[in-house]
């Protein structure tokens, strides 16, 4: 019996250490997509456990559901969000000892914390690729330029100032390189961006969480 207890303890110890990770929490995400796939962007803040900008390429484990959601999200610029089960955000990092390959989430049309409509509860999502994993700098700083990186037919602003804003833009067609333009405080300079690239509109914008 004692041998069994020690064996069980040996199995549980890594799990106990894993559960102590400061990045553990409910990590809401914006969900968007195009013909090439679905993407999920973590909604970050300047405090643990949410102080990392993360962008994933994902798909729903259920093939029919994957097609249905992809069809809906690529129809325009309406916001969709994910309310996932709790997990360690660090497991999506490049050096994670236990990489997160799959998670379960409620998929909402609209913002899950702001009267969004629950469309697909308890859906399993597969993490195909971590496109961005960028820890945020907590100290106050101001960058004069806003830099957007391309992800499929979208641009995602890198969060590199404090205060700052989170901004996801849908494009009429993909672009090959990052786009840079002068910042206008924490306001999205969509008009200036539209002069540089062919945008359809904003999928997600938030500055309140990045003060």
C-alpha cells in the first residue's frame, strides 16, 4: 500500500507544481477567421495571469462545427469570442514543458462578458500553431509608432506601450509584411491604416483593459 501511495504522489507532484503557475486563469479570446483558418487572440491585460499577447491558429475538433463557425466568422467584421476552460497561458509559450494542444470553450457571438450570445457551448478546439507569444512590459512607456503584423487576412496590432490598445483588422486581401503608422494615443487610427492597406473594418478594439 505504501508503495502505491508513493507512486501516486510521484505522479501528482508534477501536476501540483504545474497548477501553481501564475498564468493560470480564464483567458478570454477574440475569435476570427478566413478561408485559410480560424484564429484566436488572447484578450490581454497588464497584470497576471493575463499579461501576455497570444495569437493562435485553431480549429474545432468537430469538423461540421468547424465549417459552420468558419463560415459565420468570415462573413463580416462582427465580434466572436471564446470563454475557455481555465488553463496556464504559459503552456502556449515556446519553451512550455507541457504544451497546450487542446482546450474546451464556449463560443459566443459578441463579447462573452458583454451580453454576447452563447452559440456553441463546451466546444473542443485544437491548437494548430502558436503564431504569437509576447509577454507584456508592465512599466509605463510610449511608442510613437503602432505596428501591425499580418495573420491570414487580418492585421493584429502589437501591444508595446502602456497605456495601449488591442486592435484586430480584417483585410480585403492578405499583406506580406508588417504595417507601421503613427500612433494617435490609444485610439485606433483606422483612416490612416486604410491608406496603407485595403481594410474591410475592425474586428476587435479595446483600450480599457490596457491602461
